[in-house]
């Protein structure tokens, strides 16, 4: 087995470098070593530590609604349908959550159990940068019945849900809206309810029907169709036969079932690892791009210093408030 010295940087919070989808896949096929001096650096969009690594092959994974930056990476994986030599693979975020193969199976279950569930759920924490349509739709559907909101945003349960997927399992419908509408941008939002047989009410990728069977979920294609979609949800909620009919439809079309996401990813990565290091390198070592990366590194360092200053101010402010409150009480 080929030896790979790798690192993971700039991934989301709670990302475990020693136990994640990519690391586990590579461990099955290569002799993998996590290293501070890697030959291959995997990075995402949540920071700029990747700029510290220059003498390695850099592979970016996009889990957000952004386009890969080929000025920073040799290769990339993301949502968009791009064609860029051997440097890109469309690999949507939803696949790394596990359970995809379960969608290939015929949906057989106890209908009474799935009918006698709560109405609908809404679990979101991020709202600062999200499309406001999430909140608008939540409020419109709530006019019919209470929609249980278990996230930090619009919470109406009095507690935050600990296990999102297990929570979703107890609902007939799940509001599954992406943070934005973008071609190719299909995340776990629609996937998670499908895995536990909750019908997704989806908004996001205009081409989501390329990833999942559009007959198996409720699709808000245009913001002007909110009333129509709410009526569709109400109709299915009131008509048990129609609800079960939709629930039993396969989540994947025959064509989608033939997509080998894991095989495609492994083939893409093997194509990188099999090349000689200098042959695999795609980023230019000199010229303006070197200047661009250097300037970006300086900016990121300034931002990090400012972040630490802001955190210190918050901490000192809390201490001052605590002392002042104690003084007032005494």
C-alpha cells in the first residue's frame, strides 16, 4: 500500500482528523499517516491555515455554497457541475453523512407507525446568513399546525435537540431548506429526513432532481409558490393514503441508484496519488499567484489577531460585569 502523509485543516467545528469520512476511506486503501509536514493537505473553507502549507499537494473540499478557489488548491471537490481538466470532482456533502445505501432499498414499513407521528419539524441554528425564506415558510406552515422548532433559531420547544436525525424520525414532514439557492448545492438537509422516512419539504438546489427522485419529496421551486406548497403539505397531512403513497416512493431514480459516489471519489483521489509529486502539482510556484497567496496570508493573520482581541474584550467585559453585579448586591 502506498504511504500517504496527509493533514486536515480549516474544516468545520468538531471535525476529527483521525476519524472522518475522507480519512477512513483513505485508510482502507493506503498506508496513511497524519503529519505536520504532509505530502497532501486536505482543507475546507473555515480558515486560512492551509496557506502555511506550500510544499505539498493541496486538495480543497467545499461543504458550503462556494466555488472552489483554484488559486489556492491543486484539486477540489464541491457542489457545482464544473469541468476543469483533472482538477475537480463534484462530490456533494450529503454523501459523507452515511446511510446513502439505505436509500437504494425498497421502502417497506409499518404504515400505522409512520402515520401516527408528530406533524413537522424545523431545526436550524444559522440564520444570520441564510435566505429569509426559511423563516417565512416556517411561519406560514405554522398557521396550519404547530411546527416544532428544535434548533437555536425560532426555537419553540424550550430546549435544543441533541440528536437531529433521531428527532426528525418522529415527524411526518421536515422543513429541509438550504441556506441559499444555488445550482448543485445539495447538502444533508434533504438527505437526513429521507434516511428516517420523514418527507422533506425542500428549497435550494434548482437541480436537486439530479440527485434525488423529485416524486419523493415536496419541492418549493420558487419563492412565489409558498402558498401552493403549504397547501400540498396540508393535503398530504389530511389524506393518509396520499401521504403513504409519497412516502413509499423511492428516493432515488434508477439512474441515480447507479451513481457510485464513493467509487468516483476514490478514483479521483487515486488519480492524484498515483502521479509523481511534481507531475501532480497544479498550483503555480511563482508569478502573481504567489503574491496573491502571500497577501491573503497577511490579511488572515491580521483577522486572527483581531479575533483574539475581540474574544479578550468579551471575556474582560464578562468579568467586569460579574464584579459590578457583585458590588451592587453588597
